[in-house]
């Protein structure tokens, strides 16, 4: 998103001290809203008690790129839509969590799903590309591990009993993210994912193949109400079991043995 000149002028004149950025002077509401949007895009959160924007790391570093380029990447640009609390609870119910269940939330945003899963007794790890949001999750103290990285750069390992996720929607990234997530789950586990609402109706090969994979796993894709997300973003929720691999063929002595597929036992917490 290109930042208007008047917004850049306000941010340049702000007082920066450690994690804090204070705007100087009185702004009209429309100008403040545009300034606030730009600061939020680089990790700033308005704190009404301190009357300042607070950052999870040095505010000067957070706004350096913004001031140098005159651009920011907003949550909407990234296809990031925070998961509303009622939907979070619905996802956790569908995941059938039990105490000690190991859960991954990739593309975790600010960790809304992870925090609620931990409150139900799950052991939660998070992956989040945006460093400011990853720091926000770490500061919350509810995640066992927080990895600040692109989900597609993280080594795959069948470590988890559940993946619960709200992946990016932009450019149909949701299918790629969910397909990768399936490779992090032990046989007998589940992937529960919010996905873009056009998924059940699209006729492209990627969507067709994905729906076939869900059917084969005896999963389900269910449409969510229009008001599930603010702004009326159309969404569905996919619940996909991860089945035991098929036994090796009797006619192929090189095929993997059944014990090769034995999942790692859950570690007692």
C-alpha cells in the first residue's frame, strides 16, 4: 500500500523512544485513521493509557522501511484476516482437542487460535512470517515454540496431532497452505482450516483435486455464515482427517513396511 505524503509527514514528526511512538499535535479523524493503519502494518498498537503506539521491538526500526520506501504491506495485502473469537471456538470444537494434544498453528497471525487452544490444555507451536506478530505471540507466553519464518521454509515433520489454521487467502494460497499442513500431522490426526468461500464451486484443477482429496480422507468442507468475518468475507471450514497410509503391496518387496509409518508417541506434558 502506497502511503500518502501527509501520513509520512506525521510519522516523521512523531516522537520515538524505545518501543514507543507518540504522534505530535492533534490530527483530524480521517488523517489519524490513515496514520494508524500505516503504523499497524509495521507492528504498532495504540495504547490509550500511554497515549502512544507501542511496538514489540524498537519503534525506530519498525518505521524505518516505511519511511524509506513510502509503502507498507497491509494485512489485507497479505490476505490476512484475523480469526474472530466465535469462529476460533468453533474450530477448536471441530478439532476435538484433548489435554496434552500437540497442535500447530501455521501462519498464526497474532496467535488467536493458539491462545485459545492452549487455554483448553493443548501444547501449541506457532509459525508466523511477520516478526512483529511472532513477537506478540512470544510475549503472550502460551506457545511452546514460536518460529518467525515462512511456513514453506520450515522443515516438515509429522509431529502434531492437530493443525488448526486460518491461512492467507490472497491468490488462492489457502489450498497450498493446507496441503502442506497435512504433512505435519501424525496418522489419526486432523487438519482444521478456514478457507476461501469459493472453494466448493471453483472448477480449476487445483480446487477439484483438493476437494477430491478431502472426500478421499472422509473429511468435510462446510460453508460458514456470511457474518463469520467482519466485512462479509466468504469462507468455509475444512476438516481433514489424516489417515493411516495404505499397506505395502505384496508384489513390491521395496515398498515401505508398516512399521515405517508408526507415529512418534506423544510426549507426556
